[in-house]
């Protein structure tokens, strides 16, 4: 058995950074990877999808040339093989960079294979047993596959296989009207596919406020994405060379035919075959590893970081997990998961930047609140760019004057939201941000204006 001071299972966002920090402190570290270095973000998540989004955006702007006073001289045609090649190049730089940095890291051994626990302090990889007093689980997650009758009879796509597609679907069927489904739906509509999104709920991205859902639906519909709401996918089949999706819906045809099917109904953790029972590590009903506020499992000496712990499903939360664990272990700090403010983005065009609470959560809290909202059409930078969809909205506690949350659906919303987020971390009153002098012309310069026009949050609509 090979003994180490620390074992890290998985090279997703938290793993390599933790390996560097532990090895740099003098620990003997083993890091295990069964597939591609870099995890979901680098290989099937952020890096490839945002690279594809950029290609789709370029095609979209080219088609709008007349709006900006130029002509492309003909029809804009997308070459999916070249689009994929560009994506592969970008992904390859990140993937190879992660692997190269780990293999050259002093005090670190890279092991390739599937890791399974033998005991609380032993892990097997192939025929080798590794032992350590500290083990960090960073195995990530994957697309959930719903139990749809007929699914086993057709080829379907998930976010992982979708990024490797090098052909243009004639008609892309998307099951799921949330973050992944909408990003791919808009992207492929801009590439030139017909797109139908089936969402079983009454609106898109149900975890957001209704005005966000309405704003998303408005510009997606205008671009030609067919949205089928209140539509539960009850069956799929292949007929006459096409995929037929059967829907249980209040409106619209009970069947939709397409050439490709994308499943985008959520994620599940990669904890099925880790031997967690042999280590005594507890999981919840969905398979996520249960952790405390410092990301420790119920077993002393075992931590869980990243998507597998159910405490965040983003690259930035995974990296923050690393920061929490390393600070507590090596710096004598006391950082906690509960100290961080929820923040994320939806990368449609325009994007949605989110921080803190939504209106529904504020109302449920019972606190007295103020709200400010401005249409992107009234933001000069957005108007100058010709990208006026969406709005900016901020919620404030009427008594403490602290900012409770914000939703920025609009051009640069994913960047401008950080002005609000950083103010929230300082726990400063909103007036600090309101009185800041921002640069003109930017989207962020309208945040002080927005905060100067706060009004009481209206009661929930019946």
C-alpha cells in the first residue's frame, strides 16, 4: 500500500487547486482522475458551452448587420465542424494545462483510474491501494436521465454529448426549460436549427422571479424558439426516421417531431460507485454526500467538495469549497459555506446575473423590503449596443438598508451583478453603492440610479 498525507479524488475545479496548496505546504499528495482532467467545467460545462455561445452570438450579430449599418453580402452559414474545432481547441488548452500542471507538481502523484473506498482511510485504484489520513472527494456530477417511456429505443443527447456534436440538427427537441436547456436551445436556434423546448412547469426557470421567466420567454420566442410550457414529456419514439416526443400539455399538439433530443432536466452526483458505504460516508436521498458547514463528512478525515456535496452546482462554488477547506486546514482560519452569498449566471443572450434572494424569498422572510427596477431599454450602453432586452432589479431591506438580492437580465448583467454582490459581502448599506461614481457609458453606472428610485415591495400577486 502506498501511503500519502492526503488523497484527492477528482480533478474538477476544487481538486487541482487543493493539490497545489497541500503539496506546497510539504504534504505528500495523490490525486486521482478516472477520465478527463479538469472535470465538468473544462470538458463538458463552462468552457465548451461558453465557447459555443460565443460562436452563436457572432452568427446572430452577423445576421443583424443591417441594424448596425453593414451587410455580410449574403446568407450567414454556420459550419458546425469548424465551430466544434474551435471549441475543441479552447477546451484542449484548459484540459492539457490542468494535467500538465499536476504531473509537474512537486510532492504530487497523479493516479489514473476509478477510485473506490476500501475503508475510511484507504482507496483502491485498479490493483493499487492508497492510504491517507485525509481524503478529499471531488467527483462532480453528471446529467440526470429521466424515466421516459421509449428513451431506451433512441439516441439522445445530454450536455456532455451535446458539446461534441459537429452537425447541425434539423430540429432540436429539448426536454427541460431551465439553465442548460435554454442555453443550448438559443445557441442552436442561432446556429440555424429549429428548436422546441418542452417544460413541464408553467414558466421557464421556475427558481427565478416571474418577470425573469417572462423576459427570457419574450426574447427566445422572438428568435424563433418554440416554447411548450405546461408540457410533460410522457414518451419518445422513432418513427419514419424522426424522433417523436409525446407531450401531455394543456395547449398545442400532443406530438412534436425532431431530428435530435437533448435531455436537460437536472444533475446528479457521481457518487454511485465510490464505495462510500465501506467508508461509512453518509449520503442524502439523492446521492449527495452530506457535509457540515466546513465541508467535512460524518467520517473524520474525509471531506467532500464541489458538485457532489449538494452545496452548490457551479464552478465558482467548487473553487470556494477549496478556499474554505484549505484556509481552515492550513491557515488556522474559520471559513464556512454559510458565509457565502448565492450567486450565479444564466448564459443566454442577454445573460441573467443573480445574487442573493429573489422577490419570492424576500416575501417569505416577512421582512419589509424596497425594490428598484429599470428596463435595459433605458440604459444608455444597452441602447447604444442595440441590445435592450431585459431589466435590472435590486431588493433592499427597508430597516437595515442592506442589499438582499438582485436580478440583472440584460447585456453585461453577468458582470455588472458583481457591483451588487461585493457590496452585499461588505454588509454596507445600499447608500454606499448608490453614492458611488461609476464610469460612463457602462451598464453598471445605472445601478446608483436604480438604488436612488427604491419603492416598497408590492404584496404577492394572487
